[in-house]
C-alpha cells in the first residue's frame, strides 16, 4: 500500500509535466522539463541507479513539497497539454526500431540504432535424414550443452534456475488466457508496468516513464550483461539502452517475449524484437521493446501451440558443433523454450523430485510432446520424467548427427501417476513381451504402441531396441522414418 508521502511523490511526478508545459516557458517545456524531472528523481539521469537513501529521500520530499505549493498557488493560464498519462503515451510516435526519443521541441520519429525488419521463422523441420539414435541416455538431464533459457549466464541445474514462468497450460480452452494476462505481465518486476520507482520494488529497480517512451511505464534495472530472474515471472534480458533511446544506464533490463501470456509475446505497446545482448552482441534473443509494429513473424507451428494454450518463448539457433567435429553444425529449426506443463502433465528433468523448467526444442517436437502428454493425462498420469532434449552430438559409435543435436528428440525415463506411484522404463518395462503382466508394464507398452500408430513421433526406441536404451524411450522426428522397436 502506498502511504501519504508516496502518494504526494506520485502526484508531483504525474502533474509536473503539465504544470511546466502550461507555464509557457519554452526553456522549461522542452528539454528543460526532462532536466527538472531528473532533478526531482535524483541527480541527472543517475536517479535510477542511486541507492534510495534516507538523506536523498528527505531532501527530495522538501523540494517536491515546495514545487507542489508553487504549482497550486496560481491557476495555469492554459489547459494541460494532455489529459492523462495514457494520452502522453499515445502522442509519442514509435520509431521503426521500436525506440522512442526526444529531438528538438517535439516527440517524433528518428533513427536510433533501428533494427532490421524481422525475418519470418520458417515452419520447416530438419531435412537431414538420421538413422535410429543408438546413443545412450545417462541418469540425468542431457542439458550439458543446452542453450541457457534464464538470463543467469550458465545452464540451470536440476534444482535451480530455469523454472517454468509460462502461463500456458496446454489446454485448448485456455488459449485465450494470454490476452487477458498480457497487461499484467511481470507486475512489479522487470518488464512490468509502473507509474513510479516505488512499484519496481527489487534491488536496483526503477521505472522508465511514458514520457521517456515506455507505454504505461516499464520496470527496469541497469545491467552490464545479465539480468536477474524471479520465480513466476517472464525471463529477463539485458539490452543496450541506446536501442530504446536511453543513454544512462548504458545497459537496461527488459523481459523476453512469452507467447504463453500474450498473443504478441509482450505487453500492449511493446513489440517482440530480436535484440543482441548488451556487451555480448553474438547472443541474440527475442525481447520486448516499445513499439507497435508487427514484430516477429510466427510460423504455423507457433500458431498451433498458441491455439493449444501451450506457453513458449522464442529462442535463438545455437549452431554449435559436436565435440571434435568442427565441420558439423547442429542447426536448429524453429527453436523455442516450451513450457514443461502440457494438458496438466509436467515434464520433469531426471527425477520426480526435480523442479520443472522450460525445454529447448524445435516447435514440431513441442507439438509432438503435447500429443504424448494429452494421452497420458487421460490415463491418470501427472508428470513425465525425461533425460533431456537438446545435446549437440553424434549418434554413439557413428559420425552421424543425432536428432538430439537438432533439438528434435527427447528421452523419456518414466511417469508419475496421480496417486504418486513412479513407473520407470528401467524397472517396469517388461522386455520383449508383447503382452506385459503388470499394470505399469501394460501402460508403458500401450503408450509406445499408441505413439507409433498415431505417428506422434517418427522414431520410437524402447528398452527392447538395445541395452543403451534400457532406461528410457528415445523418441524423435527423423524425417521420412516410421520406426518402433
């Protein structure tokens, strides 16, 4: 709850631009207005970066109280330029690159490091044929080479980081939920709306205002390369401030696009744009920046995920090379980080005890996983354990790129029933039996047959295939294949 003092601060913050503009003093109503605003919030543009100390707050309160009295002493000779903050935001013209800046005496378009037009993401599956993957899965998630979904700089372990933040549930009747939640994305955290610094209540947080080009305000934080993440919030990202016409601080935190919460991936007034990471230009991710352009062109596969209500964020193509094979490239088509929960079934890395996290996959693989999850949900299953999706490597004992290297495969280790029973491929698969005797064995056998008959995956390798697959199903989308063993 905002106290009386904070309310007074907020009132000054919102009314000061109108009072200054109405004064008729050009030196005040133009760039001077920004200097006055900066002075009220702190010293120069460093207001955002300074600690909110008691001395600074006390001094600011005295100055603000004086300005309120001065502003209220005489009635403005002219009406305010804008009726409210929303009108200010509407009057600001977005740049081609999604940035807004001030030039001369008007808010207007200008070129500030504008981004090239986004390239549509193709809906093409990998075309390199691959034989059945004979590689073994180790007891643990196969994420050693997986691109980082969080903005923490290192791959998330089983027990921390990478937590699911998507609003997608994988149920068709919730597919419209993203529209309702888009206005509230990251409320109180990086990328969320704000009207004052007080609403960005985290370490180093500050508000970027509509007059600075951020519709409905945006909570941010200075950064040099990485930004903090928070459980239950959209993953963050560090961009150059100059990309959005902010020079101080030079690095700004925003949020990545999340299509589980919004059909555009962002809040209203913001556009999903491919942005290089500040101080790491080789890393490019899709982030929300001010603008009302179309943004990223989604493929029909992405659209299908949205229709199903499955949350995802766009990812970049890793384009790594397998160890010892520099001339071979793991070229990922339509890469995304997909929500681990689909149709109420959650994919868990390695063990039922581990936390769920988004998975780096191709969009077609995400759709196939959703179909598999829908089937087991109807059979009383609440979670699926897996040993990983992406790992840039060759098939064991060959020089052929694995479908894991294309983020086009997943290794399934077991399932957890609604009653909490854990069935695993290692313990419950009844090897080489057409008609298993146990409930767990029957379920696993029926599931593998159903996925094959319904062509959910093109290749399904069970423990019957070889010893390397004794503890998991390897399922992938090898083009042109239709194999079960």
